[in-house]
C-alpha cells in the first residue's frame, strides 16, 4: 500500500443499528476498490471485516475492524463497527479515531434505535456525517420515508443528494440532485438517462433546500441567491464541502450493498465532501512544559500518536492500533510511552486490512495504522518522543454494569483463565474481571448478557479454557438492633494443663455501619487480667467475619467486656478467644439480629414516553423513586434507591421496555435493613447449607 500525506486521507466510521448493513457496505467498498476479487457475505462468514471466529459463527460484528482502501489517489480508512449495544465500547473507540461518519440505515426497517444512538455519538464528537440508506433493491425499501423521518427528528439539515429511480418496482438508477441528471445502471456501468416525471417535483424541493444551504455560506452568496443568480456546480460543491465539514448539512445517499449500486458515487463523495485530518483539531498536554500541545495532525510537528484500540488475538498476535496525531512515523523510530515510562523501538509499521497486516514504510499525521508487539502499551496510551513528551486525553468508554459470578469448570485452569481474561480486557475496555474476596467470588462485568456470553464462548474456542456463569452472591451484612448480656465459660480438662476462660459481655448496636465492631473493656479488680484483653478482641475479630445468623460479615456491633474470671494455671489466650467467640454467637442471636442489604443509587435515562413503565417496574423491584429531571433530547433522568438484588437482569429488562433507548448507571449508596421475607430466605439457605455440609 502506498504512503499517503495528510490531505489525501479520510477516516470514516460506519455506524448504525445491528444488522443494518455496515459490514456488507464495507465489503462492497473493498470490492470496488480492488482489495477483493469477489464480494464476501456476512451469512457465508467470508467478509474482510468480520474475521473473528465468533463473528463468523454469529453472523454479526463484535469488534471494530479497519479496512484501508485506495480510491482515486486517496486513502480511505473505513472503520466497521458493531451495531449491537453490548459492544458500544468498540464503537466509542472507533468514533474517537474517525474524522467523519456514515450512518447506515436499512431502507426496509427505516430509522431504528441504533440510528439515533449513532447520531448522538456523532453530535458528541462533532463528526461530519452522511446518511446512507441501503437495501434499495428490496421491494418495500423507502428512501423517502427515511428522509421524512430523519428530517422530522433532526431538522432541515438533512439534504438528499440522490433520489431513487424505480421501474416495475425495481431500483434501476438515481437522480443526482447537485448536477440535476438522471443515471441508470447497466451492469457495472452508469449511463445518463432522462429524469422521470415523478422525480421532478421532489428534485425541485431537494434542490431548493441545497441552494438555500449554499447561499448561507457567505453574504456574497446570499446576495446572489436573492438576486436570482444560479450557482455553478463547482461553487455548489465547494460550499457543500464547507457545510458538510461543519455539520450544518447532512447529505443523504442510497444504494444496494449486495448489487454494489450507489457505492461508487459514495466513495467519490467521501473524497469530495468529508474532511481530511488537516481540517480537524487535536490537542494534548506537553508533559515537559505542562502547556497545551496543539498537534492538529500537522506533519511538520514532533511525532506523536494515540493508541485507540488493541487487538490481542491468539491467532494473529497483539497489535496496537494507532492514530498519528502529529509528525511522520517511520519504522525503527524510538517512541516513548509516558504513562508506562517505557521507550520502545518501533519495528515494522503496518496497516491492518481486516486481520491482514500490510507493511508500510511510514505513516503521516492523521493516518491510522498498527504497531506489533509493543510490550507495555495499552489502549488509551500516548506515544511521542522523549524530547517532546505528549499525553492525549483518554477516550470516554461506557462503564459496564451487568455482572455475573464465574467459576472455572476445571480448577487447574484458574491461572490460564486469569491470563486469558487479562488479554481480553486489554482488547475490550468494557470487560472487567473483579475478585470479590469478601464474598469469596470472582465477578465478570460487561455491557449486557450477550457480551458475557460471547466472552465465555471466546475463552472456550480461542483460549481453550471453560468457565461457568451463575448468579452472583449479594453482599449482605448482619447487625443487631437490641442489647444483650451474656456470659460464657470455656472449660476443658484433658490431663496436664486444662483450658479455662470466662467472660461476661454486653452486646449493643454501635450506630456505625461502616465498621464491624467496637470493643471496650470495663473490667474492675482484675477479674480478667489485662494480658487476656487482646485475646478477647481477637475472638471478636474472627467472629465478625461470618455472622451467626446467615454467615455474612457483621457490622455495627459494640462489645463490652465487663467481668469474668480466670485460672492462674489453666487460663490462656486461646481459652479466652474461644470463650469470646461462643459469647458473641450467643449474645448476637439474643440481641434481635437483622440482615442488612446493599442499596444502590440508580439513575435511569429514558425518553419521556417510557417514564411510567420504568417507574412501575422500579416499584416491583422494591425501588424508591426519588425524583425526575428533564435532560436534552426529550429525555428524563429518573433517580431511585434500589436494593442491589433488584438490579440483577435489569439491563435486559430496561432494553426490552424501552426498545433499547434506555440507559442506566448506579453506584453503591449504603446498607439498609432487609425485609423479613428476604431475611428468612437467607437464613433458611444458610441452614440448609450447614445441614448439607454436616451430612457430607
């Protein structure tokens, strides 16, 4: 592959709902540009971008892949992203590396939730965008409907560049709104044709909208427009490029991926209207001077790059996908990773075409490439020189809130599972493995149930280790509500020295649920010698780890040692520790023990129309709605307190209630007393477990 300068590069991300046709569009572009000699199909598992075993098996994209194509002396880096919401982290990474977006809409299904989410992402990152409506060769596909729906939602900035020509219900060509010409497909060729009568009224409306947008680019243009002058095609195109780059116009195009119709025109339009990196800004911090460093994809500045994604595939190895933010990167360069404090020599520089690495001698500012075997490098790290050390801000990645407990099928695989998950977490920033030592469980966090299911499948097929997912244990706590006064005498005689420890203790609520226990002693007259006080406290320390009621950690107990007795020969630390443990069990159960459950502060963001359903569902989950706040885009943020048990499976339920439009986040807030039915259930579960163990 040739080396391209900054002005000849376009970085374009494909966004849209799951199954809308992003991968088949990328495939059609790859075929037209000559990368492949025949078009692959998602159903056949032979596309350039869906190269992962899981993707081929499930027939949808799971991770973002890069397909650089050469088109008329330009290089277009196409980033094909997953459409399913469980893989949103991949999409966020790709959007951060892109300079423009194509939102793909299925002409048959029309606007979907994924279309709205794609639009929101483009707004967040200020990306210029095209709307591409595919499947136009299908009978009931309607370009007009998509245009109407999107204009209604996003205003007059939607500008159809083409209109479909149909004959006998078949998609045979298009009208170019800019040049006002009709075009028909004859095999692979496009020939000019008459504009059908039914297109003329629509053409006039679309044309007027475009002309208004062109006129608004300058005062001179506005004067000419009002005095009735017509603009030349070159003027129109120049003005449209300005409008598209600043986002005031969103061109709408259409075609058929499978028939490769409309793709040629779109590739031309990407070059004509979408910005090259030199038209975009990027800034970091110069770590030496602490000043803002405006890299702005300037090839003449000191070299720097950002790692926007990592591929750690057991089959193709580890690659750090980079975007060059300034300078020109060459093989054998020395690059410094400030965050890891490592300087590494770059071996070969690659561009990845799907999973196929192609070696290139250098990468100019604004280009996307890959470096192999950078030892310490992770997604989000910045690379620069030691002389001018730059650090760029990390991409915001969604937080995973869905979690399951996982166990190895084979105990011998524990280390291998841990290493495999570590590699997968380098690749996928929305995956987290957490060791919950308190509840003796290991947890796997992801963006949804499907995400976790695919992780299990990948571990088995790619890393040859097997894990099982199950419902996680809830981190309950035990405490007391009343006061108890107990004594316990620990006495053992077995020849020689015996064991003797005698304590009288009071147990009461300490009022502090943050700490397990508070220990006080008010022993008078040496009834229990001072040197046994640490042994009593040790007994308490052990007792609070597993409460007597349901074996959960104990919090908020005040223990007062006020009396007891000792034997000058038989008393020992061990005896007093055992006496305390038994006294604690007895005293705890007499002081009205209760179970505390963890409560989370939940925020659910949903469109107005769904607020009633969400609040009703939260009530069923024992949630307490605290209030609602309106936010931009006709949405409400519902705030509620909810037991952690009520959040299990919430991600899936929220998506089904809101058609995928709802989002939620939560954080642990505090502990509250659990209802009696929850307490009874947990105590019964503990009793049956004890019975099982004793039978064994």
